[in-house]
C-alpha cells in the first residue's frame, strides 16, 4: 500500500502515452497550437467553480468566527491542488486544508466538522450533477452508456447515504472509542475531543438553510466547471453546445472521483475524454486535445497552489525556530 500511488501513477502514465501514441499526434499538436493562449483563459475559468465551492464551505461554518471568502478560496485552491496533483488518494488535501483552517483561527471541532460535512455534501451535489449529465446523455440517444454510468452512480449514492448516516450517529467518538480499547486506554482524552466534533457535525446538519445553500452553491460550482470545457473546445475549433459541455464535465468528474487511487486520474481521465468524445461525435484528436487542455489547467491553476502551500509551510517553520 505504501507505493500504491506511485504504481497507479506509472500505470496511468503508460495508458495516457499509449492513447496519445495510437492517434496521429501531429493532429493533436496542431489543434493545441490553433487554440494557443485561449487554453490559458479556459484554464483560469476554474477560479469561478473554486470560488463557489469556497463560499459553499464557508456558509456551513459557524458565523461568529467564519473566515472571509478570500481565505476560504485560498484553502480550496490548495486542497484541490494537493488532491489533484499528489499521490494522496484525494484525502491529503483535506488534511492540508484542516491545517490551513486552524492557522486562520478556526477552532478544532468546527474545522474537522466542516470538512466532514463539506465532503459529504460535495459527493451528494456531484451525484446530482452526474445524474443531470446522464439525463442529457440519455436524451441524445446514448442509452447504453447512460445506463452503465447510472449503475455506477447508484453504488456511489448508497455509499454517500451511508456516510451521511454514520456522521449523524457519532462517527468520530465511535472510532476513537474503538482505537482507545485497542490502545489500552491511551486515547481516553481524545474521546472527549471526538464527541465535541460529533456534536459540531450534528449542529451543522441542524442548520438546514445553510446545508441547502451549501448544496446549491456546490451544484452551481459543478455547472460552472462545464464552462472550461465549452471554452476550451471553442478555442480548439470544435465548438459544442452548453448541454454537451455539461455532459462531458459530468462524466469526467465522475470518472476522476471514481479513480481516486490514481494521482490526477492519470490515463483514466484521458480514456474517459475519448469515450465520451466519441459518444458526442468528437474525433480522437479533439478529444485528446481537450484532455491535454485539462492537464494544462492543472499546471496553470494547481501548480501555483502547491507552491503557495509550500511557501506557507516554510514560513511557519521559520517562525517556530
């Protein structure tokens, strides 16, 4: 398990190289040259989905010491960068964002609780977005692919419901009590902290207006992500309608989430672009050029996020010395 991320990343890289090599690579390069700086603009559109997600997370935090939108946006930026680029199985970003929340003054219980609730609601809002994409796909006559995706989403929906139900049942305290028994009572003090986190989680779910607002903003964030697809294809010379852009984004996001063990869904994401591209009438070259544009987005938006995080960590170490 220690080297699982490296192994899956290597396998994904081989798959991605094979997918690009089997097509006429010169066609893909020509499309990317045609798009030019336009792909940078398409990449920067991702700031809007991140801002919506930051605001969604912010509304479920207690109002008294709620961070500003700019602070939450920076944390979401770093979280997505860590989860998207590093072999951390999409959990490392949550650990880093907890540290950043604590650094800007959010207390321990609200920080952990908000992370947990935000993750659960994010899965639910993504399910809704994916189902919207499936409905559009079904309407276009791709019933077989839509059914396969729906079956996969049904499993994810069941897991999401279980996750939310467990949160209501005192997840953290139960886990800590088990660990405490296994460790012969060494975590007795931590049980109290865990109970406070559970109460904070339940209090957040009790604020129904905030929960609904969070879900709505997250869903809006998924929809806004389709603008990246629409604009990138426009610059690549293969414009599509808004509905097709939503279908592509919904499928790609669902596949990337399902392939969480593969860093950046490397290879898997490229294969998904080719599959959904073929379904919607995009040729292999435009589909792979779009996949390359998404990777460019990772470099343009997420790499600076990692650098920002490392600078912050370095400054903290210097202050501690």
